[in-house]
C-alpha cells in the first residue's frame, strides 16, 4: 500500500517540476562544492557534507520563493518544502559512497529530522486496527496516508556522482525500520545529463482532485528535450 502511494506521490511531484528541481539543485551543489573543496586548507568529509546540505537548503529556499504552490523555508536550520499537501525534508546518508544504503539513515541524530517520522507513525497509529466501510475508507484515505516525505541523498567525492531516494519516514523507537516505503529516484550514470523532465503547462491544483497519473519510478533523462531546445 505505501509503495504504491509513494510512486503516485513521486509522479505528482515530478510532474509539478518540484522534484526535478530539487535533484538538479542537489547535483549542482555537490559538484560545485567538490570543485572548491581544499583539504590543504582544512576541508574534510564533514565540512563537505555539512556545507553541501546547507547550500542545498539555502538555494532551494531561493529557487521556490516565487512559486505560489510551494513553500520552502528553514525550520530549526533544516530545509522544509511543503507541496501538494505533504512536507519534505532532506539529509545526506552517511558515508562516501553513492551506493549508501537508505536504511542506514538515523532520525534520532536531529530533533528536527525526527519530527516527520514521528508524525507519520503517530498518524497511522490513529487508524491502526480500525476496519472502516468503503465509503468511510475513501473519505479518510488522505488522513490515513503519511504526510511527511524525506529526500535522502548519497554522494561520491571521487566520481562526483549522487543518488537520491524519496520515502515516507517512520519512527524507529519501536524497533521498526526507518521507512514505511522508500524508492530510488535518481542515480548518476556515466554520461548522464540532468535526469528529470518536468511536464510542461503544469497548473497547481489540489492533490485530492487529481486523476492518478502513470507511475514513474525511475526518473528519465533530458537529452531529447535539450536537443529540441538547441534546435529551436
């Protein structure tokens, strides 16, 4: 259930252009910071990771400042993006590999980071064990679904590659895993260009009024669009 909903939400956030912009900003921030990374002046993996996270947050706030359907700000020094009825936060996965396991994430390392997982778990617990008639189930479907998203990213300082995962975070205090559902939405491959193409002519509307679009689990490349623009 959560996997299908996550694929649907991913498709909506891609169609609106928000998810492509977030991944594009993240990719640019990581590569820019690697180019100015100077170990001889005291830079290390900690300054690189923390600096990139902060730069990504600040640039995201600026990027979405003019959009009416997106709220992007810093809350407790942590990036918060509110869009289509859900709230997204972001953080880097531990380690220096683009293949870092998304299940290695630790919500307890930050009180702000823990808010989303705790809220998702509490929300679903309110309905746990209740069997509702079909009409009530439909009316309460929004309330029964996780409202918080998390963008977890991994990066390689040698290849400059990044990977990004989107998921519904969950509280781990009861011994459960850190996600209700999580999926890979982007990984750099040799020769990749920016991998996501937002749909054109997007007009923001209410999430619960949208028809279900085709599910796009792997976000696709922009080579054809770039070629078309070059020839215009």
